[in-house]
């Protein structure tokens, strides 16, 4: 059943995902889906891989010249990264031929410079910032593992069913299992499980407006590119999820589907009260 609560936090989730898609659509929708970058690994690729292995978010700073905008962006990143142990900065000069693959990977030549792209350890784009970045945006681009899994899945074109599990007796609700098993959705649905009491996910759970002390699983339903479809308790049914997906115009990839005509200009986050 739908969960009666305000979804202001959910809107933040949708906006954050949208930011990750805006300035780097080519990467987020294609390269992210493909997985690893080109066969020839550049020094930049190797540093990203090392940062990911260490569990760090990488802030790639693409620049052409060391002008005032570039210096300001770097100092903002440096200040933000120095306050935490899970962030690293990687400057990339766009005329560096050795990094051509990395630059093309993010389609950065069409973005006003300097530009910052933040990558979670799982390769999800958590933010794209053109010319300027604010201190709070640096903090906001470092997300939890569960959050990153949701972003990565949607950037790969997947529907997401986030199951927020209680401290004990967690399970994947039957409605979620039935939806994932449906032949219409099984190839493009990803179930993500997180613990409501995991300190690393505390902010994410709070942003979602969920009850960290709930005794049963809570389900958050999302679809690409970053549409919040609803939040439900453990009694949610396959039929309720399928109906909500169709109503949002996300039921299939057929552009002629009658449901798509309702959301030709893009679906809006749904608030369930």
C-alpha cells in the first residue's frame, strides 16, 4: 500500500539524478551502460579505478587553461575533499592526448569549461557542474552505496525497486518479487537492498522521508531518468507497481504506447499522501 508521508526528500533524489544526467548524457546513458571505458587505459582511468577500489568518489576537473574559474573550482574541490576521507580530485587538461578517451567518454568537449564530473566508486555519475561548483554541491555529490546503486541503475535505463530493510527479519516483499519476475519488466528491473539502520545510509533514508525504525521493509519505486514513482509498505502488490509505472508512461520502450502520450514532456515525481 502507498505510504502516507511527504516526499520532499524524494524530490532531492530525483533532482540529484537529473544533475548527473544533464551535462553528461552521452556517458550516463551509453558508456555507463556498457561498463568499463575503452580498452587502452589512460593514467586518468587508472586513477579513477584506484579511487573506486578505495571507496572514494572521484571529482574530475576538466579544464583548458589555469584561469581564474579553474583555480576557483579547484580550490572549492580541494577544500571540500580535505574535510572527508572518501573523495579525491583528478584534474584533466582537455588538450592532453593521453586522456582523449576519458574526455570523449564524458563528451566534455561540448561542455563549458572548467567542468566537474563526480563519479561514485561504482561509476555512477553523481553530479555534473559547469564552470562553477559550490561547497554544498561537493558534499552532495558524495553519496551512499545504496544511493549510488540507484543512480547507476537508472543511468543504465533500469527501473529501480529500493527495498529499505529493517534491522531484523528483512525480506523482499512478494509484490516486488512478482514485479521483477514479470516478463515485461524482468530484463529492466533492478532490486536494491539497503538497511534502514546502516549508518552509511542514514542520510539517504532521511532524504527519502522513510522511517528508520520501521519493523518491516519499505519500498521506493523509481524509473529513469530519475522519476520518483512512489513509496510503499511491504504489502505493495505487483498490480499496484505495474499500474503506477504505466501511469507514468514508463511501462515499456514503445514510443507509440498510449501511456507515453500522457508524459510526452517528461513525468513528474509522484507524491503519495
